[in-house]
DNA sequence: GTATTTTACTTGCAAAATGCAAGTGTAAAT
DNA sequence: ATTTACACTTGCATTTTGCAAGTAAAATAC
C-alpha cells in the first residue's frame, strides 16, 4: 500500500479512543449487549448469515444487527464472504482478531456457570471447557480455520 | 431467611433474562461501555470511592456512575462499606462474584495487547500476566482479599 | 461556632441509541 | 411470470446517555 494513503487510512480510522487502556479500548469495540452474541454464534453455534443471527434466542432487531455487523466488520473482527450456496446470501466469518476472542468468551462462560442457571446444552459446553481449557481453545480455533 | 420472603425476593430479583446463555446473561449485567471500567479500577487501580472512579481517564459522568454502581451492587459484583477515614465517604469493594471476573479481565488485556496501542504502564501489566498467568491471577485475588 | 470545602449523589434536559413494524431491492425457487 | 427468500433500510416511539447544574450531609478551616 502507498505510504500517504496508508497514513490517511490509519488517520481516518482512528475513532478517538477514550484512553489507551486495554479494557476501555476493547469495550469501545464490543462493549454492548449484542456484539459478543454475534461472535458467539459465529464461534460455537454454526450461524454464519444475517438470517441465522436473527434466529438466535435473544431476538436482536434487524437494524441493530445490521449496525453491529458493520461495526464488527469495520473493526476487523468479522469479514463478509460470498456464500457457496447462493448469491442472495452473505457468509460472515470471524477474522483472526475475532478468533482471538475465544479465550475471553471461554472465561465469560466459566464465570457465568458459577452465577447463572444455564441450559443443559450450555452446561455441557462448559463441562468440556473445564475438562481441558487449552485443548478446548485449540480445538475451537481449528474448527474455525479449516472451514 | 423466611421461605415466603426468600421466594418473593428471588422472584422480584429475576430481571427477565433474554435467554439462559452464559454470554447473554453476563452481558445483561456488565455488557456496557462503563461497568467493567469500574471493576478494573477496583481490581487494579486502587480506586475505591465514587470520587476515585470519577478521576479515571475515561471521564464517566456522575449520573451514569451512580446508575452503574447501583446496578453492580444489585447484581452482587460490588458492595458498599463504611470508609475507615470518614463517614462522608463510601468504600466500594468487589465481592467474590466481582473478584471472579479477574480471568475475564485478564483475557481482555491479552486480546487488547495484540490489537491496540497501549501505554507503557499497561504494557508492563500485561507483561506480568504473560510471565505467569495463573500466578498473576492468584496474586490479584490475594491482594483483593487481604485488604 | 460559622463558613467553606469535600463527598456522594440527584435532577433537568438535549442528543444519541434502541426496539418495533413496515418497506425495499435483488436473487432463487415455483 | 409470480412468489418466496434473503439482506438489509426506513420511520418513529421509547429508552439510555451525556452534560451541566444543584443538593444534602459530613469534614475541614478559621
């Protein structure tokens, strides 16, 4: 990439961070009630399309979903691909940056297991995590890469 | 506690969860742009009072801070104590449930380190984490308990 | 003892984000 | 050729946020 345009791009991208704190900066990207649910669906629930995300139990509304997908894409957590089945569909996929959120999602699961009542399905997932956390993470990464 | 009132209390408390998903349930408690910053301050920045939280770099506004403190307290992540120095002050402290968020906060730090430019101070903290994650977590827990 | 300052909030209001229902445009299926 | 599927967009009411100012109790200064 050309230097000037790269600079311009980086310059334009900068969305005036509140601080240079890792927690604060992270929250500015995915610190809302919906973004991590999309990430969760892409990570563990085999949901890859706009329609898939709408089917999730939490019932995100269509405009919020569109806004979040754009936000996550702009921040390089997800990318849009052609769907192999149809040109009418859009395939969303986690980028490396998105995949790297697996350890965060894993720890949230472990925390929540201690303090919330969960479905048997979720409890089973967390049982797998507790059996061997590192293995669970590397398996998850592999399952996302080899698609 | 009496059975009927315990039931009533539990019943009243239940804030209609969107789903029984660990991620969704967690986000309903602390999935906003501010809550984890308060937790961070209590955890690592030696900030324990309302005034302390206001001093943080991200500049939370007073009404939002009050609302978040109430929310975190209602959800048992923090508790209010008498301040040893003065009756005018309130000492906020993480509960066990709040302390249990350390691994989540740690993983957010590690993720952010990979994708954001951080201050030297924060980079130092993350270097400590990477040196020995388990040790860092147990040290952090101990430092919060023995106060 | 009185006045000022500190501390932890609350209140009012404008601006932004959210939630719901309906609509649009392109591609696929019938 | 018509209907359905899919990925959005739009309009509008409600809720949440952000900013500025205010309040009340406790501590400090004089």
